[in-house]
């Protein structure tokens, strides 16, 4: 037996410590007074004779993959898992932008808000593409994006009906989610979401009403906070199976008001909301958001960062990309704004790659290409970091990207969330 190379010793508080495994995302929490003995025990794994209490602990750590066989190569496990996700030919993950236009004028938005709207010819090309891939696909996931996609809700409805029909005929699972500012989520749209297989939405509120309205106004300058808040609550009331990712962009101007935002959602709905706090994409210096995330968990919101997914968006997988309103294929919206394009969807529904060098480089770039990362204990939790950032510079560490928190703090939030949601009990602490 040997210790996993991805075990980390973390202090929970004055009375508790934790061993957290970044590969299995399992942990053991124990009383601090037992620390010296536990460390000694792990340093002398193969002594052969154990007390009953020590044997119980070791068996638990074996189950949690913190203690592994001498022959196990954990780096090969990471390589296998990443490649299994990235190069699964049966899974298709597509982001479709029915428009690049938007009814908002967010002050920090990186998009140009071009008056580009998907026409019937483009829609037909996409339908033919789905017809071509469906016989060889086991799963098709569509992300509706923009611009503001709900400005073209009729197009979303039309395309979805055809996607569902095609997938049904080919025994292919179809699912969708949407990234929307939430302003146009009226009763009619909310009532149709289930039929459109849209089970999840990312919606942004950037703090209290005054700050949000300054940062995320309508194109005519009017505020949007009240309408979005009411639409979120209405959506949760009407659709009990729906999940919302509540995106909150944080900077030094609104950070002290974020906690107030957590109180606007009725408590009975909070278990269906994932709080996604993030520093602005353009921010060079990241604010640490650990304290706010912990307060969100205190208020019974979900903390979703508890698994190693090995991908974060369609750009991370071989059959994943974004389709612009004119049928141009782009790696992702961030890449498109910087002029990176992969190709286009042809009239007969084929993905034509114009820049093969760019395509192959985007699809093969990996955290495992960075020698510094390969030798880092936190590697498993960074494997799904932004593909485009790695494409531009794979030599930098982006392990605390977005949330601005350390891996140790992510581990503590995982434990804290389990405790608050009764997935573990205090009696489980050794």
C-alpha cells in the first residue's frame, strides 16, 4: 500500500483537520488531537499490525482512494479520464447562438452586439448537421447562448422541435440549457421550457438593485434588476425540476453588498440554485471569494464544485464547438471575439474545418502538457480549466481562476456544503 500523491492535509478549524484527496474528491475529517498519531500511522503504512481503531481508519481511506496499491499510477488515471471525456465520439456538445444582438448593454461585456440573427438557411444547415450526427451519437447537449438567446425564442423553439424528433428516431438522448440575462423570461417562455428539454439556466444578478442596474442596464439605459428577480422566482415556482446557476460578477465596488443578494430567493428554492460567484473575466487581480461562497452555503444554496469533470464547456471535447448565427463554427465566444474561427457548417450539414492547425491545437491542448502542472498535487482539480486560456498560454497556473480561491478553500467548501446539506454528520468526524 502507498499514499495517494494527491492527498492534502488541511486545517478545518481550531478543533478539526482534514485529509482531502484531489483525485477522488473524498475526504476524512478528524479531531486535531489525533493529528500526530494519524500522520505517524500514514507514514508507517505497511507495519503489518494495527489497533482496531487504526484498521477502521485505514479501511476508510482505502475506500476513499487515499491509500492505493503500490502498482497504481495516478497520473495515468488522470490521463485516461481526461481523454475519455475529451475524445468520446458518441457525445456531442454544441453551443448555438441564434443571435449576437442583446437587449442589455452591460458595461463589462466583451461582445460587440452585432445585429446578427440566424436566418432560415442557417437553421436548416444546423438541422442537417444534427441529422448527420444523430445516428452515431448517444447524447446531444445544446447550450443556447448569444447575445441574448431569448430574443430569438421562436427560433429556439423551432430548432428544438426538430432536434428532439431527430434524436428520438435515433435513440439519442437530447438535453439543453440556456445562458440568459433573464429579462425576457415571461410566463409563456417559462411554461415552454420543459417541453424544450431546457432543464437549467444561467442567469446573472450583480448584487443589489442599485449596483446591478448600473452594470447591467437595458440598451435604453433602464434598470433590469426587479424584472430579473421576479422572473427567477416565478420560474422556480412554476417548474419544480428546474435548476438555476445564479451568476454573480464581483469587483471591489459591489463585494460588500453581495451577501444581501443571497436573501432575495425564498429559502425553499435555494437547493435548486447553484451560486456561481466570479471575478470579472477581464480582471487581472482576483478577489478571493471564499468567505462569500461560505455564506451562500450557510443560506442553504448549493455549492456545485464537488467533482472533477475534466471539461467545462463545449470547447473541451472533440465533438464540441459553438455555432454563430451565420453558421460560422467557433471554439467558444471568447475565442471568436479575438478572431479565432474553426470553419463552418455546409449546406449539406457537414462541419468543414478551415483551419485544421487551430482545430487540432484547440482540441488537444491539455493541462498535462504543462510540466509544472503534472507535478502539482492539485492537478486533478485543474484539469477542466478554461481551454482557451490554456490555448493562449499553457505555461501559467490558472488553478484559482474565476472564484479566486485556493484548492484548499475549495476542499473546505466541499466539506462545509456536505455538512450544511446533511450529507455527512458531525458523528462522522474521527
